C-alpha cells in the first residue's frame, strides 16, 4: 500500500478496491470513505482507506 501516494484519486482508490470510480464517489457521499476536497478535486487519504479495508476484513 505504501507504493501509492499519500492522497489517492478516486480512480486509484477504485483500482485498489476493484470497483468503479462512480462507486467511490457514492461511498464518499455516504461518508463511508473519508475524503479531502481540494477545490473541485477529491482525494482519499491512503491511510484512511487502508484502515477501512482492515476494519472490513476484521468484520468478516
């Protein structure tokens, strides 16, 4: 996971989770995935996405 930048684009997060970019935007809107807005751009903190993945794995 450390090979990715600190702030991920929606497409990079989608590639990691193997979902569509629009699904990432939907999850951001639902506050499932935390995001940082920089003007019109949306970035997902890599560490927060990793924490979400780990939490979902432990819930299984």
